[in-house]
C-alpha cells in the first residue's frame, strides 16, 4: 500500500501552497509527534512550488491501526 496526498491551497483549482509556509514539513513534524510516520516533499511542481506527503503503511496493518492513522492524520492536519 502506498498513498500520495497532494496538499493544495484550493481544492477546485489545485493552486499550490505558498512555499514559505512549509506546510508539508510542518505536517510531517505534527504527524511524527502523533506517532504517524510520513514522508514530506516540497517543490514537486517546479522545484519551488508543490507540497505532498507520502504514506506507506505495512501490508499487515490492522483495522485498529488504520483508525489510529486516520485520527492522527486529521489531528496533524490541523497543526
């Protein structure tokens, strides 16, 4: 399982986030604080703009662990 999540300023237009805000890096830091490991990337559009995170849970993940992941990801997204 592998999931990439693109982070955008506006869902409809998919406008990229302001690189100065370092949203992907801040999300990664908040995720780690909530026992959630993810990989963050910046500049994926043109070397400057474009944020995303990559998650790769193990194949043996349980339903309870998926619930914990979803909760942690939602909480990290508010940081």
